[in-house]
C-alpha cells in the first residue's frame, strides 16, 4: 500500500470547486460541435507535444513543431532525434485518445505502449521496456529504486490509482501518480514524456482535459517534484490544478455562443481605476492559485471579476 503525507492541501479546495464548476459547465454543453472539438484537440496536441519535449531539452520552437507536424517540413539545423521526438509524441497522444473512456482502467501495458511510441526509431532497444539497471537523475534529490523492484512498484502504483482507496479527487490522484511514477523511473530514457502522458490518462478518463505543464514552468515543475520527494505535494498539486484549469478555459472559450468573461493580462486589469492592487500583487495571487487565472507563455491572465471576488472575500473575512 502506498502511503502519503497529504497535509495542508485543504487550502486548494476553492480551486478544486472552481474546476468542478467549469467542468459542469463544459459537460452541460456536450456534445460539442465536432469542428470545435477537432480544432481544440489539434491545438492542445501541438502545445502538449511542444511543451513536453521542450521540458526534456528539445530545441524546436512551437512554430517549428507545428511545421514538422502539420506541414511535414524538416527544420534546418535541428537533429533527426528532435524531429522523431515530435512525431513520436503526437503518435503517443493519438494512441492515448483511443484508450480514453470513463470506464478505462489503467494498465501497465498501456504505459509501456506509450513509452514505446516515445522512443520509437530513437532507442528501439529500450522502447516499451522497463529498465533492467540502475539510473541517476541529474538535479534530483533522490535515487530511483533498484531495477529489480520496478515491475512490482509499478503494479502497486497502478492498483492504487485504479482502486483509489483514499477517495482522492481526480486532480490529486493524478498528481500523486505523476510524482510516484517519476520516482519509480521505470525506463532508461523517456520517463518524463511518458509520465505526463500516462498522468493525463487519469484525468481524461474522467472527462477532464489534459493538464499541460508549460516549458516556462520547467524550473517550478522540477522544484515541485523535488518537494514531493520530501513529502510536500503542495507545489506540484497547485501546478496540476493550474494546468488543468488552463485547458478547461480553452474548451469553455470555444463553446458556441459563449459569453464567458474574457481573460486579460494582469497588467490590463490593474490599470483600471477601481482595482486597488498592483500588478506584482495580483500576479502573486495568480501564482498562488488564489484567483481564477491561467498562464500563457510567461504572462498570467485573469478577469476583473476574479480580482473583485477576491476583494469581496477579503472584506467578508475581516
């Protein structure tokens, strides 16, 4: 049985409630028009591929990734491996979508298959196979378990997330799975991309969109994983909540006849005379998950309503 220290996570309940409300709004609009669904799926798959590869060191830009995927162009000065990483990740996403359904039960064979796609034509001898030797991770504050334990630990983790004996919400369950699979480090190479794909299987089977960890959050992401190694899940949990909410907002904003309030850069909102806070403070609220906000590139976007709601809640608590 996996055991966890999950103290101090109650503070994120307002964000989880907000996510639930947004998901209910999205569910109430189903079925979505196929044209809108296909457009969103294409855009998210591109972002997912670009960001996940970039976190692992791939140097193709978002535009170059799009050119490789959608136009079949070879980018001058970029390695063959980097091109394969783009093609492979998109194929892995396509495979993932064939698995997603509400009744889906996570299986080790599916994680191995996702990994097989990730390393296809790059390291075929390791693709889809658990490691049989030790590994070390540069910059991490832990050493992965002995290779002899990997298969058993993976089976235990899969049983844990399928049974969910602690009754964890979908985001927290995916957060813990994400961290523990990184900790097991089941493969010689391709762990990060495979973990982020498999983690999203848990979210998407519950009708949530994929949580895409952004390249610009790489440092924060690795710090969050290191904190989780020490039993503190707060930072990784918040990162997962924010990544999921960002994707939810993309779906909601694409709904036909949608009148949801527009998100704007924080610098625009704080310039309004009736907003008493400066950009630095509102940005801090966004980073801490205390207001409805999401990240695009390096910029945080929020709504004037979100800031005003925060002001009103503060007044009520005084």
